[in-house]
């Protein structure tokens, strides 16, 4: 099923490091995949972030950044608008992180926040 989605101003942005890592992961994953940034209930602060390779769904905001298609559903967009996905390859605390200016409080792991 083909989903029609308009190209929009990015809800979230990718740092150069995140874009580089994601392009490499997508190369291994195969064509037609997009990065989905989402929010769900859970975590120690009430809401938690998620990143997954996914397909477009109706109502998704989509942006193309440095060769990576980024999807955000309408529920999540309200919580993560203006955020930056970053990547750190250090041994301690490395990985993908979302820097969210809308979070009133974040937990120590960086995967959970309070809106």
C-alpha cells in the first residue's frame, strides 16, 4: 500500500553523527526503510522515546535529512518538535540520544522524560 505523505519542515533534526550512523545502518537494513522517532508511555519519567526503522503511515510527518528519511506520527510530534537526534560512539553512555527542548525533566538514562 502506497501512503501519500507531504515533505515537511523537520519535526526533529539529525546531527551529522546521527545521520552518518543511520545511513550505515540503513545500508545494511535494505532500501525503503525510514527512521521513525516516536514517544510512548513508560520509563521512569512517564514518557519514553523510541527509534525504529519503519514504513510510512497515514498522518506521518516526513523529512529528508542528509540521506535519511525521518518519520514522526502526529501524537509524538507534539512532544518532540524541535528536538535533535544525536549519536555518540563512546563506550560509556554511547548510542542514539534525543535532545528535547520540550522536556521539563529527563531521567539519567536519557530515554525517558516528563513533558
